[in-house]
C-alpha cells in the first residue's frame, strides 16, 4: 500500500511507522507522498479514531528531510519543497482525529517539525530533538520556526534554531515539547493507552478541542468566538445528549460520533 510507511490498526488506533531505518527514516519525496495518502485514509476511514506516528528501528524517529535530495535544488524547487512539506504538516495539525508522535530516537530537522505538527508528543528516554539546519546553511522549511516558538517559547526556540544544538528527552519534557518520557519498550503501549482514553470520548467534541486549540495560532480566526460556536454545536449532537444522560443516569456513556 505504501513504499515508505508501515501501517497497522489495533483498537481503532492506527500506527504509522516511517520505514527507512537505514537512512534514519529521513523524509524523502516518497515519504511525503505516502503521508499524504495516509492522511486521505485517516480522514475517511471510520475504523481509524486516532493515529500514532513513529519511526522504524531503535535509533531514530526521523533524522530530518533527506539531505541527499537537496544538492541540485534551485531556489524555486526549494520553495516548492517547503510548501509541500508545510501543506502536509498542516493536514496533520488540522486533522479532526488525534495524531500523536511517539518519538523513539532522533527527531531532527523535518523530524522535529513532523513531531511538532502532531497534536502532542510522547518520547522515549533516548529521544533527541533539534533543528540542525544551520549546520547546512539552511533554516527549517516545514513550519519549524513557527511551531518551535509556539511550543517552547521564543528564547529557547531561537537558541535551538541558531545553534543547531540537540536537546535530550528530559530537557524536551522540561521545555514542554513532550508530554511524557518513557522507556523505549513502553513507548508504543503508552501512546496507545493515552489514545484509547481519548477514543472513548465523544469524537465531535475531541475534534472541536483540536480546532479551537489550533485557532490560538491562526490569525484569521478568533478562538474565543470559535469556542462559543463549537460549544453551541456540541448541544446539537446526539453524543452530548448521551454524555449528559449517562452522567445523570450514573452509567458509562457510549458515543457514536453524531
Ligand atoms: N538525510 C539523508 N540521510 C540521512 C539523514 C538525512 N537527514 N540523516 C541520516 N542519514 C543517513 C546517513 O547518511 C547514513 O547513511 P549511510 O549509511 O548510507 O551513509 C545513515 O542515515 C545513518 O546515519 P549516520 O550519520 O551514519 O548515523 P550517526 O549515528 O553517526 O549520526 C545523526 C546520527 C542523526 C547525528 C546524523 O545522521 C545526522 O546528523 N543526520 C542529519 C541530521 C540533519 O541535519 N537533519 C536536518 C536535515 S535538513
């Protein structure tokens, strides 16, 4: 189905594994094509309620964009490449279903950017994050300059962007870049368990959480107004009626996503 991704579904959680371990899962054109196609499936396949993105092998989540594709790029090709990467990462960020990154090693350059486009991140103890593009005479092109500032603040972000330094998993936890740091062998089970909790909630409300939180960083939207609108929309759903009636009836709610 895909050239560069492994895909499996368990309990409505899709795990997408970027599978180029010999190149530390670097993002080449094929990975972007596969991610784009995977997003089509995620958006339309009702069996998928949430998604984990991770990397193959014990060493890397994704060690960046594939540098071997860079050498003969013109300025226009570079712009097109950054635009394509940003478009796909926006699809992840704006997806109505939760997509989280399980960061199992190096998350550098485009890998750090991919993890930051996800709704949140869980890291294994060996994870390392960084935006080393300055080492190549470059800056991030897939949203890294924006999302790193959003997630860890301008001072810390600029230090990482300008120095190219990596931070370890515990520093990432302290910075708020990741929600949990766990042993590598527990990474996927932790990610699945967090998503299974979310999957048990009302899907339309979960989607509205994502869209309203995204509005904080979208100048074209007033997040407070959107929150009022989405709050009202919830009252028109069967799931809200079910949630309230289950609470009042002291039983567990069963949500249908309607
Ligand atoms: N693009 C293309 N290939 C990459 C890559 C990338 N971003 N990152 C790693 N690889 C390849 C290496 O070229 C090597 O391939 P080879 O065996 O055919 O020579 C293989 O993955 C293993 O990497 P290697 O460098 O030997 O592993 P290491 O443990 O010594 O170092 C890193 C790991 C992550 C520190 C190092 O690979 C690195 O600095 N990668 C580039 C990170 C980067 O600059 N990312 C931003 C790109 S814009």
